[in-house]
């Protein structure tokens, strides 16, 4: 369960701050008839504004958005405000809507995924209200509400807000959408910086249950085990991050340090070399070059050529 229910009412200034929208931009949308003029915003109003914000960012014109919204209202009679209740997004140059996991082009009603005629008729007509009483798009609206809480957590981190506020935002996102791997990882990282290793580990592990290919979750678990002295598990998770993303520069950097500390010098050389190819200009690259030079002096017989020179860093792990 969330720590507390979402805030019920936002002032105009609070809504603009949460969304990162200027007063001029908001007034423009109101004048174009995309959203009503409001002085107080419910959370659902923020969801509608976030959807609109994304469509405009993808260069969807105001006219096209109005046409899409009107078409959805005609096709789905029990949807009063598509921007609030459904997930609208760009599909090429068109506005599409997600309904029960299926994509439909908003204006034409053309389905964008293959499925049978019975399903087609059900999605386009919605002849009867749902027995459960749930409105179409409730799940999508909840996902978007979770996305807003996730974004709020990011914003709070950027502004140096109290850690409890940051954690509350990420927990709200997770409570609304248990598959929010990004919120799980970020909450885990807050715990990590507090030294709450068990809580951080649980968050990262849950993120990997949601998305086993989430390289950052693998990497962060590697960092956690490295920090707590479990070098074998750290190595395994850094390598897992690289299996997902072989060009993950930070994973190469940390693996190089770890291998160097374990006395696996040729592995360290390999990862330092790859890291420098991926990130040759940062301040961390200076350290990487220094470590490579240290290894060269430690492992090369005077007057001989280092084994890795000319190999392009392709030595096997």
C-alpha cells in the first residue's frame, strides 16, 4: 500500500512545477482547447497534462490531438476524457491509443496489432458497460499516475529534497505499478546511499524479477556486493550487466578494479582497455590510464612488449 494517498488538489503553480510546464505553455494549451482552464488540479488533471506534454514533444499538432480525442469519444462512448482515462501515444505520425493491451489508431479506429474479428468488434464498439463497473483505461491511468510519481521522485532528487519525500514518491509509483522497475531501482539506490543494504538488495532484486534484462539493476547489485565485501557476487552481477549491454562503460570500469584487486591482471587490462575505448575523455579515463600504466609496469619484463599491445583488448575473460 502507498505510504499516503496522492495529494488531492494541486494549485496551478504546483501543477506547473510537477510537470515542468511554463505558464505560457499551459495558457497556450488552454486557448487551443486541448485542456480546460483550471486554477486547481486533481491528480487526474496532471495525468492528462503529462499525456499532452508527451504528444506535443513528439511534434503532434494541436489539431491532430483534438481530432484524436474527438474520435475516441465517438468510438468509446463511456470514455469522457481520453487524455485522463486512456494511454495516448505516437505511432509514427499518428496518435494511437492503448486499450486492454492492444494498440488502435485513434482517428481511423484501425487496429495496429493482429487479432481476430471478434476481438476487433469488441474493441471498436464496446456495446455494453463492463460487468465489473471498471471503466476502460483504468489500468492505463493507474500506470500513468505511477509514472508521475516516478517523475516526481526524480525531480525531488534533483532539487535535493528530504530523503523521506523522495522515498515516498518512489513507493507511491511502485504501489500503483508493481512493474515499475525504474522506481524500484531508484528506491534501492536511496537505500544504498543510506547504508540500508538489505532494503537496497530487495529493491534491486525485485527490479530484476520485473525485467531480467535491466542492466542498471545488475550493475547496482554488483556495486552493493562490492561495497559489502562479497566480491564473487559483485563479479557475477557486473558480468551479467555486460551480457545485457556489452558497452556498459561503468561496468567495465568497476570490473577492471575488481579484477585488479583479485590479482586477475589480464582480465583487468581487458576491461580497462574496453572502458577507455568507450569513455576516453572523462576524468575517470585519467584514472583508467593510470591503472593500465601501473599494470604494465607490474607485469612487463623490462624491454619486452606488453602482451595486450596491438591486441585491441580482445583477450578472453
